[in-house]
């Protein structure tokens, strides 16, 4: 799950650095996303150093992506979205 959090795409960036509310350590300035959830870049610090536990639904989502289970969902979504666009492939094409 930590790998999933670190691999997020940058959604927003702030000019100032936040600090950990528990220990005061500098804690990042980015908001990351996987296209479904979003989280602050410093969330990894809270998990590793302060043993924060994330909600079960997020953990299951992250594990599903790591296992590649969502890859087939993404491929299907991309194919279907192309079909819906004018000039997209014929519905019989993969």
C-alpha cells in the first residue's frame, strides 16, 4: 500500500511545506491521486512513523491496483470511451 501512495500522480502543489501535526517534521506540499482517491504526499509519513491505519476500503482499493486487477478495468474503459467518440473504432473492433 505504501508503494501505491508513493506512486500517485500530482493533482495539486502548494508553495509552502506542511509539517506533521504530531512531530513537526516537514511533510510535503503535494496532493496526489490515483484517479479515484486523493491524499496528501505526507500521508506515508503518518503511516510509517506514527502507525496510522487507513480505512479498509482505501486499503482494498490500493491492493487491487497493485495486484493489477484494475488494469483490465482501465483497458475496457479506454476501449469503450474511444467507441463513444465520433470517428472512434467500430463497435466490432477491440
